C-alpha cells in the first residue's frame, strides 16, 4: 500500500514508519518537524520512503501529500493534556480543525482507508473501575486533549457514507524506546527518574491507567491496515492488553526490582481527574492482535538504555512534549506536534 503518515517523525510515528516499510509498504511522512527530524535519519534514502515537511493545517500541502495514496494514518496532533492546556487555541485548530479538513480531503481524494490515533483517556474518570471499559463504554473526556480526540472520532465515523474505510484506535498510554524518545510519559519518566535520581515523587498512586509499548502500538496500526476492510470499517478498537492495566504504585514495585534502594515519596490525591481500567478483548478477538511486550520487559529495556548512557542530557526539552521547543526547531512554524 501507499500510506501517508501524518506526524510520522514523532514518538509513535517514527516507529510506525519503519514498521510499515519493513512490511513492504510505501510510506510518505507529513510532519512540520517541530521537534526536528533526526528520528527519521535511518529511513532517508529508502526507495519506498518519502518525506514532506509541512503543517497539517495547510490545505495545499495536505492535498499534495494525499496524491496517489491508498491509506492515511493520522497521528499529527498537539499531544497530551499539558501541551493542549498551554495553547488551547492551537490545540483546537490542529486536533479538531485540521483533522476534520484532512478527513474531508482524504474522502475527496478517494483514499481507501483512514486510521485515526485516539486515546483511552477519552474514558476519563470511570464511575466503577472494577469493570473494564469496552469500546461501547461511556466517553467522559475531562481534558481539552481528550475532547479534541472525541470530536475527531465522531467526524471520522460520520464519514462512513463517503465509502472510505475509517477506523478509530484508542491507544493505552504509550511507553518504551523510540527514535524520537519521550521521557514525559509515565513509564518512561518513572524509569528515568528512578535511575538518575534514585527517587520518585508519585502523585495519585492508586488510580488506574492502561499501558502499551510503542512498538506494539505500531503493530496494531499495521494489523488494521492488513485486515479486510469490512472487519475494520467504521470500527473502534482499544489498543493494549487487558492485563496491562496498572496503578502507579504497581509501577513503583516493578521498578524496585531494578532499583532496590529507590526512595519513593507518595503524594496522595483524593480525586484524580482520570481513573480508568480498559478492556482490549475486541481487537484480540476480531483481529487477532495481542501485544508482544509487557510493562516489566519494557521497563527492563528502558533501564538498560538509560544506564548504558545512550541518551545525552536526559532533561533536554527534545525528550518532552511539555517543555519548550528545542533550539534546532526554532525556525519551524508552530503547528502539529508529531505523536
């Protein structure tokens, strides 16, 4: 297939782009390179790889990027609650407005498939976490980020009458090693602070979240693209593993096997805005997708990589979607961060 990946230089996008190339597809990345493009260096020169530097809000660039593609994987967004809260107007323009325009443009271009990266954060604060949320569970977005994701989900699913095969993937919180590394994600951040500081401050240790490795997230997208259209068209799938729902206090215990002398300061939060456990049975039952990685093994990878010293200046804003833009991206127009 000829696949357009928006936000393809990002944390998930860089892993996905390599995965799709390995699977024999042609990959065109559209990214404004807000965080630079070094995550794609290993792909430059590949005969089936194309790079388009541009903003997903610019309709002419999007139109050209859609030329002669079979599928779109839409990752480009202002990603995460802090980044959206810092610039709400930009978040709405990119996550909602540009996404709606992209869906419409893909329909006009007769793109066959459209995969949208959404989030399990849409479930917000569940009334009863003893029952895991399925895809039919009530959506209770509690942040602007989640609100924009819900709005785009609805837009894509409503576009089914155009004949385009649209699929929504609600990802568990990502973690793991990536060419565009992020240390502002819970598991990654915990691993970094435990190794570097030998100490953690944990807020809201008792609330639930699901987690999925970034390589498995990429594999899930590849699985959807390879599935028969009638199996995924108009469908929503949670992406993760039902056994990979953890509380922060559970992650701390896993880290103690690597850092026995870890000092932990717990700050009890009585009413965390988000608290959700999620079921991932649908994607396993219908598509046969089962994540290969589990959090304990992913933590071991992270610990090894950090202790090996392969990351320079671990507090560099490059490794975060919540910090200031890196100096090397100062000339890039403000726009969609890559997911």
